[in-house]
């Protein structure tokens, strides 16, 4: 019912030429793919060149990893949503835990960015997720609730068609320690319930919730077999064409 999404967050990796090469490999690997949306998020510097290199009738969609919440102005170092559209992006990742933790992004700022991105015509991949400390001290559900409710504040049900959620437990990012399929399902079904409360049941049933945090070729199938896991936001393994191709070709058959 929900078309799965496999997305690669390249983080701060790849020069322009390297990005074009990897994007082309990903695009080639989608030729035989059916029923899966594929998104890649190269660094800002490579976006327009990757957009040019991807076949116009191809299957790979382009995302940025961040944007600012204003249309233009004196915001040195920031990138406006419309600039990303201009560079060929259809999506933007917002609220990644690295932005929250290393760059101090608040739920409020992420919400403003979400509105600005949607207003510019981008689709948003909104990341949420608890730290290990929050999980171990029993605050996981509270954190997910705050991040979801505040991140999506003021959006209409129609705008939710343009939003994808990514549950990325911080303790599983870049650590090789993945949430078990059961842990992912528990968080995803909780978040879907939250969205039903914030909007309504049809919205919650339509929204795609991706899992992120050390997704690899050898664990993607188990994660994707969960009822509420609608895809993956892949970091490290998205930098290797073969690994990412295997992840795109996940199999939920036993
Ligand atoms: P890893 O797959 O490297 O753990 O990164 C996950 C992530 O942060 C994707 O946004």
C-alpha cells in the first residue's frame, strides 16, 4: 500500500566527480527495480552536477541534506529551499540527528525549515530519533513525541503527502549497532500512532516511515519485513554502489 523508499544520505562525502560516478552507478542499478522509490542525498556542492548526470527519465530522485528556513537574504553560509529546487532537488532531509547534536538545531528551527521547504515545493524527509541515554532512561517515547509533534506543527493533512519521516535512533547511526527489527517496529508503530493523533488515521496510514541507523545489505531484509517500516535512510552503506544496490533490492520473502 505504501511504496517503499530507499534513500542514501551521503553526508560530508564525495567530490563532484566521485558523486557523479556514484549517482550514475545507483541510477544504472535502478534499471531493473520495480515498486521502490530511490533517493540520493549528495553534498550541496555536487547537487547540480549530479542532477545533470542523472537520466531525465530515470528513477533516482535527488535530495539535499539540509536547508535554511528563509527564501533569501543575509544568511552567510546557508542555502535556501528554492536554490535546492533550482539545483534539481525534489527532496530535502531535515532534522538529522547530526544537525541537532553538532549544530544545535531545535525542533522549532526544524519546523520552520519544514514549512519553508514545503512552501518551495520540496518534499521533506524529517528525521527523528532518541539518544542512547534517552532510551535507557525511559524517555524514548517522549522524545519521539516532541520531535514529531513540534517538527510537524502547523502542517496541513495535504502537506503531509509531501512528508516522509525517518526514525533514526542516534545510538545506531554510524555505530554498526542496528536497532533490532522489533525495536524499529515498536518505534515506527508508535510514530504512526502519533501522526494519527496529530492529523487523522488516513494521513498516518499513508505516511512513509523510514528506518535509519546502520542499515546494511545483511540487515535490510529483516527491517523491511516489519509492517510499519516503509524504507531505509542509509548512511555509510549508501557510499558503496554494490551495497546500496543490494539494499534497494531488499527482499521481504522469508
Ligand atoms: P549509517 O547508515 O552510517 O549508520 O547512517 C545512518 C544515517 O544517519 C542516515 O541518515
